[in-house]
C-alpha cells in the first residue's frame, strides 16, 4: 500500500461531470487498496461500497462520498492513509540493529539475528524473508505484515537495540503460547520433525482420500447386472 | 477517532501470555473504532474479526496479527491510524475563509454542513457544547480533506471546494445557494388518476370470492 504518485484529476475530466462509481474503482486501483481498505478510506460499509460500484456509470448518490472522492483526487494535502513500508525498506534497519545486539534467536543457532529470524519476528515463516527480499521475484507481504513492518520500523527507530530485544522476547512469548520453541521453529504452524500441533488429524479420520478428480466408473454390462 | 493515549499494556497483564481475542476487542474499544476501522487497523477481514469476537479467550491464530495487537498496545510510536478532526476544529478555518472570500454572503456563511455533504442545519448539532451529535465517518474524512485544502490553499482552495459543491448540487437538480439539504427535489405531481388515494392495508376481498378453498361454482 505504498502511496503512488498523486493522480491528475484533469486526466479524469472530473471538472465537467459528477463523480461516478467508476471513479471509486479508479481510486481503489490507483492507491492499490483492497475493498475493505477503500471502505475505510471513504468511511463507508462494504454494503454501501457494493451499492455504489454496482452501476459504475451512475453518479454517486451520497454527496459526502462524491465530494470526498473529488477532494482525494484533487488535493494532495487531503490524503490521510498511512504509507506502510515494504520489507526491503525495514530490513537494513533491522540488520543494523541486529548486528549491535548480542541476542540470537537461539543459543544453538549459529550467527546473529538475520534473514531467517526476520520472517519469524513478523509472524511468518523463516523462509518468508527470502521471498520478500528477492531482487528478481520479490513477493509482496500481506496487509497485516505491512502494518507490522510499520510498527517494527518505528519501534527500532525510537528504541534502538533494546526495542529489538523487547520484540524478540515478545515473539518468544507468542511462540511458547502456541507450544512452539523459538529456538527451533521455522514456521508458526509447525515444529521441525513434528506434526502440526494446532491442527491435529481427527482420530476418526479414515484412510487418505485419493487426490485429483475421481476416476470414471467402469460401465457395468447390463446383461451381467441383470443376471 | 481522535487517538486516546496508549493503554498501559501492563494493566492487561499481557507480558506473560499470548494475545487473545479479547485483547483485539479491547484495542477496538480503547481507540473507539468501528468494526470496519478495526479491520483496517489490523489488516484483517471481517470473518477474522468475528472469530476474535466469538472466541475472546482463544489465542489469536495469526501470529502477525497477535504481534501487531501487542505492538499497538505497547508502543505509542507504532500507531498509524490518522486522527480525523472534529467539526469544531475545522469550523473556524471555514468561517475565516468564507468571511475573506465572500464577506456579504449570508447563505455561504451557513453552508458548512452543505460543503460536507450534509444538511445546512447539521453543524448546529455537531457544534453544540452539550451532547454534540455523532459525526458520520465520511464527514470526519471530509473534514480532514477540507482542513488540508484550507490550510494549504486558503481562499482559492475554499473557492474550488464551493465550485465543486455547486456542480454536484446542479447535477442533482439542486441550487446550492438556496438549498437546505442534499435531498433531491420532490418529483412532479403525477396525473390525477394515479394520485387517487389507495386504500391502506390489505386489499379487500371482492364480494363473493372463494374463501378457504370454497369455490363460487
């Protein structure tokens, strides 16, 4: 949800026509928002969003929403959505703090806090950071992680190394509450060498179902079935 | 949605336990947010919210959300929600711009509510000292935008806003300078035959009609 450049309202020719449902969709696409995020932007419910965008060519009935869309497209100073950082923006700061910290994710693990710990400290897999930070095929982080990155960055900026250590300690508490060991875990859903502790297989479960589309039944010879 | 102070996480005794559904509910109440606003705050969908609401004693399943709740309750610098102004904060800016731009326009002097997509009389309810009425979420956001435009652009920004409000009113068949509300004008009276009074309630059964399966025949 990094704020892109400000759209040029003149391109939309908004000055000579009322705001329509298509302008709402444009706003959503321009700022790369999800539908719930756009609802927050405009202060409307999901139901209202669906009403307003059902017929995209129709003028927006609510004058408050119409004026707000116009103002957001017209004035850069009218923007109020926060800009959440990418993992690549926060990682160097984290790396610098981690280099100063004596803390490691676990005594047995070699090396200091690094890429592996970065994913776990943000509530994701140990391998997530590799995907987020890949220079060629980087994958975007989810909405909760983007927000957490905002909080993490500001905690590091405001509190420095002690802030990082408080964060690591908290991650340990959350892991322990899930019967996970921060020293060994690679994921928030399972421990290495263990089955998923939070999603046990029901004892009543039968044999595994074959994967894929069920095979077509062999047609029964009507003569044989009749006999 | 003015942000209150950050709650003391020690009061919640969060240090020794994982974040639970009730902590998410507490976060919402503390910051005075709607459900939609809480979903935005945590980057979650409505079903995930309801999961927290229905299982307050269960651990928050998503570790990222759990850490986010803890960080928001623990660190003031982790906050990122915008603080939308009250009408009372923006009204003096509006008044100033109206007096400077249109000193003798009595209609414009009372157009604050209309410029925010509401009735002309709405500010009286918002600005009253005792029990001011709740300002809708869209209006809070418009107040933010209007304040930004007035502070950054002064009277020209105010003029642009009025022109836009006039245009939106015209496109709804309204005259901004005389209207009291954004409600569309009443439709023209229909032909007399159609305006004939319809009887209220369920239409009467015609005389001699079948009743409970009985037939006329």
